[in-house]
């Protein structure tokens, strides 16, 4: 078994990046001993006598098989640990010890190892270590076998007899054991575990794999006495076994790795966490840390640019995370746009790793002619404080991520105080999913009234949720939950379809109205929104001019580039755009200048106090005058009494809504009011 500190199954970078002092001393010591052993063997071996007496053709066959087995190894994935490369050279060099002597076996193994190092462009330091460890391992089998058979360590061995096969296998155990301990030493330094932990973790794999290799080596040594052609009969079963083992290894790898990115999957993560938790408990240190990362607005990329493009983005993100992950960490893709990173260390280390990982995504992703900025949120949980077992740690990091997603682009470490609220919210989220499927949601309509005539000219559609047998849920509560979970898309579809269907009925009855819907800030960056609204309008046979899409200034600021594109495309369809809660956001005048909008909705916080607060009165008066100058429609929210209504009429405000003019009500109640107003109804103003 060669040294193979390659990427761990989860996708981390490991190897010679561990603490340099201990690692370099260890590597130097092994290399010095191994190269010294090679030098002694090269000088002390009577090479002329060896080449005169050894069976040439069986030796050549075994040498060629050893080289082939070294350059065509089997990669054995091990759940939660570094993949092992199983070299098939071992049984043939073991047979060479009995057939041609340990000196010839070492020379053949060096040739095989160096050939593989050249083909794989392995670093010189790794190549020297592999050569040295092989030399020491083979020297061990030579010494043990010579002691057991009464022969000499160097030179031509005694003719191999069937009775010696058990002795050779004992020597083989020594060879594999030395190799195992030497590699375990370097793995222990790299992973910062005790060597006993590494040996115990590998014990099962060691026994199973090496038992098979020992058996092949014993058979090869025994058959070699019968010459080259007898040995050649081993080729077919060995090749077949190699192919079957390689196929099984590939299937095992696929079962624990993500096909798209090559990273470890959820199963691999669970195995690795279990392994790391055990190691941390044994050594009495804090950790491991778990960082859970979720991309923001990734659904928009898939919906707008297609899944193949989304897959390309995921692969690039995976590469960035692997590159940014520190030595010893491992990166996994759990599905969709969610990644997990296992970190060795405590809370401070895990938090810093999370910061570095998110920072690695700051640069725009360049693909073909597009440049996209991929943002993400991260949750952090660290054992044993946030969970002493795999299940608890994964549950709590998921809770931390949930809170991070609520605020976007944030890193949140798990806190026990999250549990109560989160459990309630998770149950509420499950209930909301059920509500969407079972028709528990309904839409109410608040009248928008022409202040000069008192007639309804439009309605604002407002979604409501009444859980059976329970109190109603505040709209702002379940809307926020929907926005953070992805349910905002089907929820918006439900509101649009319901409101448009009802508007179509009213218009068929002769009532010329418009309907307004307040759009989630998250959906305002969805480039597929214009098409969705166009299809919904077409389904109900409504002209685009009957629909007013209300957006907030905060929503526009959240993703300004996409919001601008979406708003312009909607206006091109004929949809009217209203700025909701005008005056409460940022840079209002900037957006009035840059965006083409149709309506300003003056926030209730200004309107409700115009009778008692001169500053609010000035703000409302100025807003109305500004809207008139820009040719925009004005809707005043929060009209709660006759005095406020009269003041707005005097200020020239054309349309208003509020409890004094009508609370949100069922469609049937709106229709009754429309019927009473029908003689005075004069259409949309």
C-alpha cells in the first residue's frame, strides 16, 4: 500500500500541508532508513550469483506483473476517510522474495513504484517516501522469512517448497504490517489523530484486503516452481479479480459521492462526522465543526438560464469551496445548492472557515458570455457544544442555516435559543405546505376608492390563512416563512391565480376594476416572473393594464440589477408598477428617476397623522405634488377617519385605502358594494 494523501472522499485537500515540523521529521526519518537499507542491499548482495541461479522467466513474469499491478491500482473508497489506493504489486513482490530473493524483490518494487510516480507526476518527496517504505516493508519480510526457513536474508533463497507457504505468508504479514504502520504514522500527523486511532480505524480494511493479496502471493510463489507457463495461468483469474474489484470500488464510490461535483454526498458526510466525533472524544479536544452553506436565489438561475447552466455553476462553486477549504477539511454536496464542510477544530476555527468559504464566492462566476454573482448563507455548529452525535450536529447546523437564510449573506452559529422558535416555525412550515395543498388559504380584497366619487376603482389582493380549529396566522408571519423556505413561489402563484380569476368574473359582470398584488422582494429578482405573470393573465383573459404589481423600495434595493430588468420587462407587457410604502425605504427619488413606474402608495405612517403632525402633512402634500408632476397615480394608505379623508381630498389625492373606506373583505362583499355603486361607477381612473 503506497502513501496516498490525496483528496479525501469529501473533497478536501490533505497531504503534506499538515504541521510541517513533525511531518518533515517523520518523512525524513523514514526516507533515511529506507534509502540506507537500499544502499546496504545494493552493496552486500552477490548480484552475479543471484542472476546465475534464480529462475529467469518466472522472475521476469512476476516482475512484469508487479509493475503492472503498481501502475493499475484499485482505488478503494472508505466512507468518512481518505480513499485508499490498493496496489496489486504486493502479491507478486511477495512471491519474488521466495523465488528470487528479497534483493531482487526490492529492485523490482522500486522500478514499479518509480514508474507509477513518473506516470502520475507524483511529487519527489512523496516518491522518495513511497520508495523508502516499500524497501523497509520488503526488508521486513526478507528477515522474517529467512529466520523461519533458516536461509540468508540476501542472496539466492532456498528452493521454495509447498511446506514453506505458511512461512512465506507469515513474512507477508510482516511486510504488510510494516507498510501499514509507516503509512498510518503519516496519516496520524496529517489528520492530527493518534496513530492508534488510525490503526484501529483501518484494521478491518487491512485484514480483508491483505488476506486476499497474501493468498495470491502464496499461490504465485508455489506455481513459480513449475515455470513461466504455469505462472501465466494465473493471469486470467488475477485480471478478472482486478476488474471485478475495480468495478465494485467504482460502485462503492458512486454510492458515497455526488455525481455532478465529485464531492462526498450526505452518506459520506455522516460517516465522516461519526469518525471525526470519535477521534475528537478520544483526544479530548473540541470539534469537529460543521459548516452548512446554501446558495441564495439559486432557483432563479435554474428557472431563468436552465438546469445545465445551473449545474455548471454548482461545479464552479464546488471547486471554489474545495480550493478555499483548509487542510484537513472536507467538502460535501448534500443535494440541490446545499454544501457541507467538516472542519477540524473548535468554534473559532469553524467560524473563520465559514467566513473564508463565503468570501471565496465574492468574485463573479464567469461562464460563456455571462458574469454572475453567486451569494450564499452559512450555518455553523461545533461538537460537543452543539451536538455530541452526528444526528444532533446536523440538525442544529440546519437550524443555524435557517436563521442565516432569513437575513441573507450571513454566517450564524447555532444557539440553543433557536430551538423553540425553530421547532414552531418548522411545524408552521409543514402546515403551510399542507395549507397550499388542501385549500386552507384564501384571498381577501381591500377596496381602493376614488376619493372624489367614493366608488371602488381597484382592490388590493391579500392572502389569508385560517388553520382549521386554530387561530388565524398573521400574514406577515407566514409570508416571511414562505420567503425563507422557497414556498413563496407556489404561494404567489396561488394569489395571482385566485385574484385574476376573481377579477375576470367581476369584469364579466361589468365592473371595470384593477387588482393590485404586493410582490415578495425575493421574487422581484426572479427573471422568470414576467413570463409567469403573462401566462396567468392570459389564462384568465385579462389585459395587462388591469394588474398593478406593488413592490417595495427595499425589495428593489435587494438585487438592483435584476429588479430593474424585471420591472422593465413587466412594464413592457403593460403591467402597472406601484412603489408600496413609499417614503419608508432608501433613495426613493433615485428610483423614481431610474425606474419607470406608474403609481406611488404613500405609507400609512405618514397618512394617518396628517391631521396632527405638520411634518407628515408636508411630506404627504409634497409626495402628491411630486407624483402629479411626474404623471404618476397616487394611492394614500391608512385612511382611518373622515378628517384624514377630507384632508387628502383637499390635497388633491385621487385614490385611497384604509379601514375607514373598507377593511379587507371576501370577494362576495366586494361584489355587493360594486352592485350598490354601479350607477355611479365610471371605470378605472
